[in-house]
């Protein structure tokens, strides 16, 4: 894979699936217009997230060289120069501006907030334990809001809570994994204010809370639409969370959530089953 392409972190593009999520619960899967809007919103978020990844890699290059995995990132390893990164960033900035002009104005506001949060995170707030994970989690919520505003549907507080808590779970799981690399811990200020005992509790709390809020959300959807079967998808979400916990505590994974989701055959089958049931009951 070309280093210029790796700079865009294609493995992390799966996060933008949160932009698409609202269409499944808004009962608009059969609408071509809805799909057109949600695809545009996804492309817009993909563009601005690539901008954020480039800025983050430029800013963190020196620190990344002390991480056993991140040291292979294109800028940290020297495979991509700063001027190349700047040029690629400009291309995605233009693409994001054009796509956002085709969407409701609220989507542009979401994009601005996302960029501002990422600049704050990379420049300062990533050094503050717990707040660093809260900011990352807000970015997941922004993805869901982007999808909701693109579809002009009412934003349920339960989908916001579910997304936020799930993102906290993934973030604390990643920190738990990172605590296993002593050299990296010494060079990351925020990691010096975590320990695995604390993170173990935070992972447990957020995973349980995410499951409960998702169950409540599906119940709300069932009442609103009459599709009671959507509640059964809680089974797949529970399995996905429990399997992820197994990956963290048994297989010593969790550093890159997108790798677990995309390479674990059990997670892939589970997601396909969740998607199939959602289409069956909500399509």
C-alpha cells in the first residue's frame, strides 16, 4: 500500500459507518434520496477525518517514533514528507467544502465542530487523561449527528448516549492496551495518569452502560414504528461487546479497534447478522 494512502488511515474509515447508522433506525432504507444524502454525508466526514489524521500525524511524528506500531506511520517513518502531506490535505479540504455545499447547513456546522475538536485534541487536550477519551467519543457522536442532519430526521437522545458510551468503551479499551508498552507510556503524558486497574473499571462501566442504552433505544424505536423485532438486535450488540472484551483481556488486543472489527470472523459474522435483522425488520 502506498505510504500516501496509508497516511489517510483507510482502516479507520470504518468509523464513518456511524454516519450511515441513522438510516437504519429512521425507517428510510427504501428511499433513494435518503441514501444519496447519507452517502454524501459519509464522504464529507471521510474528507474531514482524513484532514484530521494528516494534521495529527504531522503533530505527533516525534512521539509516534517511540510507539511499537505508530512508528511505522508514513510521516513518523519519513516515507511521506511534510509538503506531500500538506498537498494531500488541501485536496481533501476542497473535496469536503464541495460536498458540504450539497448538504443541509447543519452538516457544515458539524464539520467545523469536528475540526475544532481535533485541533484542540491534538494540540493540547490529548495530554489530559479521561478528557482525551471524552473528546474522541464526541467525534463519534458528531458522525451520528451528521447522518441525522443529512437525513433531516429527529435526533433521539438514546442514539447519542449509545454512541457516546460505546466510543468511551473503545477509547478506554485502547488506552488499556497501550499501557502494556512501557516505552510508549513514558513518552505519552496522558498515559502517565492512567493505570490498568482504573482502565479495567472504566471499560466495564462503559460497556455495560452502552448495552443498556442500546436496549432502551431499540425499545423506543419499537414503540414508535411498531417493529418489535428490532429489540432482538440487542443480542448481536451484546455478543459484539462481549467478544471485544475477550479480545482485550484474553487475546491482548484493543490497540486498533478497526483491526478487531475487520479481522475477527466472529465479529464480522455478528455484524452481518445484526445488519440482516435490521434490514428485515426496518426495511
